[in-house]
């Protein structure tokens, strides 16, 4: 990253940033926005102000200053690094040292060029699929062999990137909404282990006697206690790979209603990579949420790598996997990645969370048996295994998820 | 403070090892007067950074430790009811109601909590306000904080509006147990501190535990890197644990790490019974021999 080159800074002085550099900075913000980093105008102003304060001919300072002002999530840092390199060096210089190295693990979507026609950029209405290598080749052609390596790192036979639009996301959702609200509410209000003083509940003898002392040994009132409410958290991880395509409308509803049922819910979607979706869903209408998702999530219908997705979950969002967390995984278990990774990551997760619930749409079919390799690997770590039908039948829902609602200390 | 180099020297004096990303971000936060949001693994020096800043600039450190259920009365102010009652008892025969009101609703009877403290601070230098582990507080508090950070003023109905003399330097830390809102993120400069590289960690160890011998420090640091990379270690130990471990070994008077010693003192690093059980015995020994073989290879 330190080798990222700020070609612009050289001829400009530290005094007012104007003209060409200012223009390029605004372009850079737009470029980041186009590629999925939520940069606001206020932050663009910040970056301009920041650059007045530092020596912009120092590439390293330039890099860190723009990053501190524009990127506010550590999980976006890798993407920013790539976009930074692409924007400030990739477009003009042939200098291979200026490029960031990249490994196959953090393969990200190909970056979009800034000068696309806004009308046909993100507002696509149809489902579009972009083969990763294909979309990237025009800029790769003029950049020499090094880039080709980078291209290969992007490309995986299983990774077909795509966006998805939703036909009628609001159909038949009332029941789902009710079930999920109920689930979320139960999760947020389940009785924990500790006891606290209360108006109602069992008689608390210790406090009753103590209060009795005050009135000279006469028990004037009975003190009571109840269990303290332990607020649990739901983390929903939803598979949106190609094999789940036929359920995508239902998945969107599931993501949307779980996210909005309680603010203790975090929702993620994964196929070949994993993204947190709360910012597209929270506090919006279902319609605008589905539009935002289809604009911003570009890995629908890609391959399935549950293991590495769970790895990302552990590494980036490990903090939300706590002993009070119920992890809900929605997937059909067609794992294309390494089963060893899946197993070791599930084992780590098993140790940090309270419950793991696995919902498999295939389990709704009569006679289904979890025989796929991925599912077989996962089963020993799962507390509750069920289909998606449980959201359509209230009694079934209570029967299956009731188990995960009951309080229990985390399994080690 | 003229440049990042100068800030680097300040950090060096305060025994804080800072890389360019930390330097640049802190420098900009100082210059732009924006809050600094620090996220990262536990035990990697987030809180330490705020402490170092206050120490280095000789300004007051005001700390607000967040927890679930934190509300405005424990962050802003409370009236000292007991003393107010006492005052009324003592003075009720001498003063009129109006006079009493005047006297009991004065700053004297105000219990200042951290945020008000930061506003009222009249030291020569702006204080450092450390809002620690904000992810533990509720989302409602985050919203309240946003408003406070924008204005740096507190309105007390009985006294009027109090405004900060100079803007405190605000440092907010988060362990990411909950995702923070975009609103807060937008208003802050963002810094992510992860586990240090072995080279950086070695510098930290030598700076913080100067009596340690070079070889021991290197062994511990490299072993720590290996332990962190293990999949089944869920709670990754931070720099704080490294320092604990090195101090413990120095206290035992050792200059080299061997397998039995590492096993006896491993509880400085791993704080859960099953992780300790997993790693003890052969696995630890093989990690350690890997570290030693690496050192041989370098020679």
C-alpha cells in the first residue's frame, strides 16, 4: 500500500486544493461510491480538508489520510486498497510496483470504471450476470503481465457474479413477518440465569427476612424476585448462491423481516463471499430494500463456499458471535469449497455462540435426508435443523425454534 | 503540532509504537477537530492510545466507560439530592423559598458526569475525552452522543446552556460486538488497529519491558504470532497479553523460552480452560520448536 502512487500531488502545493486535484478527488469519491463504498459528500469535504494539512507528495500519508476520512469500516479496507491503486496508478502509469498484491482468498468483484453511463450503471432492472474475468479485461489489457495474475485471482470457475431483481417481494409475507417478529421478540426477552428483585415472581426469602429485621422481626411484606431478562441476539447468515435461486424472493423477505424485527439482529448474505446487509435493510420499506440489495449485492447466484464465508464471519464480525447469540444459517448445504475449512470454522463458531440453527429449504421436501457432503459435515455442530416451511406454520415454528428460544448456557 | 513527524516523536517519548496509519489518522483528528473512532481487536492498544495522547499533551483524560443501559444521567449530570435536602433543612428558617432555590440549584450541587466534565473543563489545554467500548452501550445512546459531539454543549434547565471552552479531543473505541451506526461513522475519522506485525510487536515489547533480553522477546513474539494464527483459538490474545507474558517471564528471571516454561505460563495468554487444554503438551512444544528452528535458520 505504501507504494501506491499519488501522481497528482507532485505538481500541486499544500495550499488551496483546486483545479485538477480537486476534480480528481471528487472523481475518486464517485469512483468509490460506484464500487460500493458509501462515501457521502460530507466525507468528500473531509478528505479535501485533510489533504490541506498533510504533505500530499508523500504517497503513504496521502493514502492513509484519504482512507481515514473516506472509509469507516475495516472490512472495506481491502476493497479501498484495490480501488485506490486502480484509480491513482492503474489508469495512467505502467509502473508495476504501484500495484497492490492480491491473494486468491480475498478475491473481490472486479472494480467498475467511473465513467460508465449512469443511466445504465446500477439501476439495471433485469437480472444481470457478469462473468468476473470478462468485465475486468478492458482495463487489464493495457497493464502488463502483473495484472493478468491479478485477474486470475479474481476469477474462479465457481464465481459467476450477478445481481438480482425481485418480482414481487411483498407477496404472502404477513405470516413470515409475524413469525419473525415473534422469534425476535422471544429472543430479546428470554429469562436468563440471574435473579433480580421484582414486584412479582417467587418469594425471595433472604430479602424478606432482611426487610423483616427493619420492622422488628415482623414480616410486613414479602419480597419477590424473578429471572433477569437476557437479551439475545440473532445473527442470520443466508446463502444466496445459484442453488438457492428458486427461493430468492423468500430469502429476501427473510433477510428483511429478521433485520427489522429487532435491532439486535445482524443479517449477512453469502455465496462466494460474505457481506453484511443491515445497512440496506434497516428502517426501509421492503420495496426500497429490495432495490438497494439488487443494486449493491453483486454476488447473487454465484457458487457456494460456506466454509470460507463462515471464516469471514469469524474474522470480521467475530465480536457479534457471543454466548448470547443464536446463529441462524439458511443454506441448502451444497458446499463447493473445502470441507475441512467448513468443519474447523463451524467448530470455532460452535464454541462462541449459544445455538446454531440451520434452515435448509430442501428439508421441506418429504423424504429429504441431509446427505450432501457439506450438510453431513455441518450436522454434528447444529442444534436445530429444519426447513423453511416452519415460517408458514405457526405450531411447527414454535415446536422447532422453541428449543432454541429456551435459555441454556453455551455449549463448550 | 506541525506535522506527522512531530507527532511521531511525541508518541515515541510516550513509549507508544505507532505506524503511519495511526500517525496520519491521529494527526488529522487533532487538526480537523473531529472525533476519532478506533476499532480493532481487544488488547491492541485502543484505549492506550487515548491515554498516551492525554499524557503527551499534558491534558486531562476524561473517561466514559460504556455499558448496557447507560443513560444521560450517568453520562451528563445528576443533582446531588442528599446535599440539597440537607441544605434545605439547614437554611429553611433563614432564607425565603426563592433564595433557597437559587442556592440549591447551583454548580455546587451538581454531580458532574464525564460528558459534562469534558464541557466544563477549563484547563489550559483541551481535554481528551475517551468514550470506551461504545459498542456496549445501546443504540439510543449512540444517537444521543451524535448530538452531543456536534455541539459540545449541555443544557441544564435550572442553569442554562453550558458550552465547552475548547473542543475536547474525542476518542471513541469499539470492540465490534455490535455494529455501529453509519451516522456515527460518518462524523468520525476511522482507524482500525489489528494485531501488530512481529517486528512492531518486538519494538513494543522492548519499549515497555526494557529489562527483557532480546532473544526471549523475539521468541515470545514469534510464538504469539503462531498462536494467533491457530484456527481453534477463538479469543485471539492481543499485545496486552504479550506484554503480560514477557513481564511474567522476566519476573521469573528467565532469558529463554522452553516447552515446560511456556506451558506453565501459558495462562498469561490464553484465558479459557478448553483453549489451554487444546494447546498444552505436544502442540505447544511443536510450535515452539518451529519458532526456534526459524531463529536458527536466520543465523
